């Protein structure tokens, strides 16, 4: 993994992207995911670092792997396709256990 600590690049000052243009929250996924979630009715979501999730809402879907920086909060609206979700949905990304002391 080329992002964050341990040789993974540094985020641009004040931005949500690394200097190479990658998101600090992770990346879109086209392959297998750990779980699929219908976001309707959720008020927040805790996600383990590195997990890939398929999000579903009103017949639309997209998948995201949370493997950017750990210990972050991001609104699903920032990651989802435009119009995917009408209200904010905070996602709390857990710690990257590779860097536990």
C-alpha cells in the first residue's frame, strides 16, 4: 500500500487527496467485498481499516476499500457517486493494526 505511514505518501496540505491524487480515505473497488450495506436508515458507520464494502441505495451501488489513512472520519457523500445519498452519513475508519505498538 502506497498511502499514509510506512512509505505511503503524504496528504496535500488541508486536502482529502495525497499529492499523487489518490483519496486519503481509500479507493473504489470492482472486485470482492467483505460486506454489502443498504445505507437507507443508517445514521453512521464504523469500518475496520482495509475493509471493502459495497454500498446500496435505491437500486444504485458502488464499492469502496477503506485503505487510505486510518483513524479518519469521512462523509459517505464525499465518496459516493453524485446523488447516491441525500443526507450525510459519517463513516469512522478504524486503526490500521499493522502499526499498533
